[in-house]
C-alpha cells in the first residue's frame, strides 16, 4: 500500500508502513459519506467528541469532509500505563465544553484496543442523557478486545502491533507522521 510520495523514509524504530496517506484519505472520505447518510435528517448539529490526543488528526480530516451540520468538541482521559494506572482503569482528565444532554453524539477515537476507553465513554455519555450515541474508530485491533463495544463507523482492522502516525504516538514521538507505521517492539 505504501508509495514513495506519501511515505517519507522510515526511521530505525519503524518496521513498515501499514497504511499510506492516500489510503487513509480515501477511507476517511468513505467514512464521512457513511456518517453523512446516517445523520442526514438530524435536527440539531451532531456533536463530534474527539478523544485526545490520538484522535486530533482523524477528527480534523473527518470533520472537514462531513456535509451535515456538526460541532467539534474534545475530551481527555488517562490511558492505562501512562501514569502507572491499573489496566482497564480509565480516568477523565478534561471534559467536553458542550452540554451533551439531549444531543446526538459521535465519539471519534483513534484506535480500539481492549475497548475499555470507549465503553467508559459510552457509559458516561449515556448517563448524561444524550439523545443518541455512536462511535467512529479509525483503527481496530480485533485480537485485543476485552470488553464488547459497538463501533458504527470503522476505518481499518490491523494486527496486534504497536502503531504510530496519523495522531498516534510512541512516548509523544511520531504523532504527526502522515501514514500509519508499525513499530519494532520497544524494550
Ligand atoms: P483501549 O481502552 O481500547 O484499550 O485503548 C485505546 C487506547 O490505547 C487508544 O486510544 C490509544 O491511546 C492506545 N493504543 C492502543 N493501541 C495503540 C497503538 O498501537 N499505538 C498507539 N499509539 N496507541 C495505542
Ligand atoms: Mg486514544
């Protein structure tokens, strides 16, 4: 899938390009059309809630391709491991600006791994009385699921490897690569 124009040279940490920039862009287009279709009769603007930091590039690309009325908002949560949190534990670090009560909400996430993050967010938003909640996730690691989560708009299935680029980092590195790359396992 990689081509030399959209894929700058790999560094020593990166094994291979999994999804190149052109494939990303085509898939985001398709997802935007699906989301447009699903929400075409929406009464109030759809609230897109991006999960920081990983989703910020997918959010920017997706939101610019939607034709339905929408609002962009963000939420930040702690990810397991980052501060020595217990696996599966999710903490809210920064809340949305919008009041989600009575609104149609689409959670925008970079990657689905165990499913803990999204199941926490779906529970949280339901408890706030949203009118509807659904999710879009750019990447999915099906082998890693621990809790079932219903994803309405999914970008790509990938194997159980650590990936970076297109918003995803390794210790804050490689987040702004224009493609998705697989890392060599780190010590
Ligand atoms: P879950 O709660 O589904 O286990 O975890 C999802 C979160 O784990 C993602 O939002 C992301 O922050 C992180 N994550 C899982 N796999 C990867 C990966 O391969 N690369 C990066 N950069 N983050 C990942
Ligand atoms: Mg994330």
